[in-house]
């Protein structure tokens, strides 16, 4: 082929690719500019009782909450990483409504809004810069956002202070609300507000019929006082243990190691203890498989991962491979073994967005 013609063809292809890139970039820019500005409002507050009065009077509950990731939803290690890597500025420029759930103003009145609009309650959140979060979401709180999901987020509505209402107090009126009495309703209307995808996965199980809800695991019953100097009684914990709690993760993992003919080693992980996908969100499990001889020398090592990729840009097929384990499902990983005899060791870790990777299971077998 004539060199000049070849160069012309290369130039045409390069120009077409460049033009396509510019069109896509323009489309992304228009999509971002078309997004509405994120609104922030002051939290819904009680007319005579301020936030600090709640924290002071209900100090036993407040102390539990201070150790939770509800409290640290904007100040915890994950958000320090987000700021360090520059993602927060990126999210803000793309108008991602992160703060709307990480420091919400009022989640109690959203069901009324959703019903009026005829839309579903709850947020299907995504870190992708190109996809919008869908569903009814709370407004971001303008005051004290550093407190994350605080008492005003969940217990103060436009009507007043809301709770189970079973124990009247002279300190304030408490409006009885079924959402604080029935754990199933709490899951479908309160938890769903910010954890829409997780609640949706739970609804696909048969756990609700068995009386197992979000609060069963994430707000377990404890015997403790609710107010300073008050009597101890059974109530729900406000420590909100979740995937940042290593003890909870260890109890969640049902893993086994089987030496099979072949010879091979089979690692089986069954999700019969977590009422939604495991791992959840963009977290993942790593399974490190290692073979040692009888002298303790490592002969081979291999690592596999289970989870879902949530890339800020490439969050679409075929890049978003999903190998999470649905409730009632299992994953089996098979590893070939060399001839002879030795020892197999499997270490399972849970990796989250904060780059924390606690060991949740260690399995060993001789072969």
C-alpha cells in the first residue's frame, strides 16, 4: 500500500477516535451540568429541646452511637481516604449526593413524600460518576454534618420527637410510631431510606417471614439504661455493628475446606448467616490458598476474590463483574494439589473501601 495513503487512513481513524472521545466527553459534561444542585437544609429540630439535650439525657445510647459508623459516616477512616485521594472534590463536582445519606436532615417524613410522588422509598446508591442515584433520598443536613447520622436524623420529624412511645416521660412528648415498634417495618421504611439496595436484597429472602430483619443483626437487643440514672431494660443497641465489626464478620462467614480426589482442595463459602449479599456493596472477600510441604516450605500460593467491582467510571458491563454471594447461595473454589503429601492453608479476608482487611476465617487441612 502507498505509504501516503496508509498515513491518510491512520489519520482518519485517529480523527474518528478523537472525535468520538470529544463527543463522549461533551456528553458527560452536559450530563453533569444538567444535574440539579444538591440542596442542604437544617435538621428537623424540636421546638424546645436541642440536640445536645438529647445527647446529655440519653448518654448511654449516645455513647453507643459515638462508637458506630453512623456517627462517623462523614469523619471515619473511609472519608479520610476519600478526602486524601481527592474523591470528595470529584464527587462534589459531579454532584453526587453522598452527604444526603451520610449526614441526613430527616428520614422520618420521606415515606410521606414518596407516597405523594408515587415513587419508591429508598436510595439505590452508586459511586459511578456517570450514573445518578435513584429513589427518594433525604436532604443533606446543613447544621453539624460532622455528627453523621445523628439522633435528629432518625427521631425528630416535623410532627415532633418520634419513637416507640411505650414509656411516657415528663421530659418531652414522644409520638408513637410503628416503625420503632415493628422491626420489619423499621427495615422496610427507615433502613431502606439510605440502604435501599441492601434492604431490597433482604426482601428477596424468606427472613422477614421468620421475623429476622435488619435490626436483628445491626441493632441487637441489649440490657442497658436509656437515660442517665435510668433503669436497665431490654432495648435496641445503637452501636450499629456492621461490616466494620470484625466479630460480626467472623460470625457471618460459613467457610469449609475439603480435600477431594484429583487431588484438589475445595473451599466452600455458604451465605446462610447474612440476610443480603455477602460481601455487601463494593467490598470483597479474598481467599488466599497456600500449599506447604511437611518441612513448612511454601510450595504454591494463589489468591481469588469474591465481590462486585464498583468503578467510578467503568461501572457497566463487562467491567462490573459481580461474584457476591446471595443469601442461601454458595461459592466453591477449587485448587489443584501437587502429588505427594503436605498441608493446605486457606485465609479468608474481608476487604472494605477503607482498605481494612481483617481475617475472618482460617482453614487448614493435611493431605
